[in-house]
């Protein structure tokens, strides 16, 4: 079984949970929200991986880019991502990323 590395990250919009798997971002969400465990379980099952609290290069890069975005120095995040969900959900996320 592989790992999904996660880190919690406090920002001025709230505390985020960031996750990476296979050198790609697989999770960016608010840490405290309804159904947190359900979402985590779905991602673990979809990637056949377990969540572990561990930092890595992808998570370091996304934290830097989130900071730049929130300070108005960046308009787009530039990190490879992997989505987990139904075909419909993946289509919606692809469209949202173009916005």
C-alpha cells in the first residue's frame, strides 16, 4: 500500500488539509468540515493508499503557491494533480480548473 502524505496548513481563509500522492496534489480542502472522514476514506480507497502525516516536495510547493495566491502575487496554481471520484466528478473538476 502506498501513502498519501498530508499536512495541515493555517491560512487567513482557514486551516487547510493538503495531500499528495505519487508526486501529485490529491487533496486541498478545509481541515474542519462536515464529512471530513468520509472524504478522506473515499480518497484512500480511490488511490489504494493510506493517509500519513508527512511533508514532501509537492506539499512544500503548494504551500508556497497558496501563500503567493492569497497575497495576490499569483493567479494560478501550478502543481500536477490527481483527482479521485466518479467520471462525472472528474469532468466537473477539469472544467473548474479552466476557470
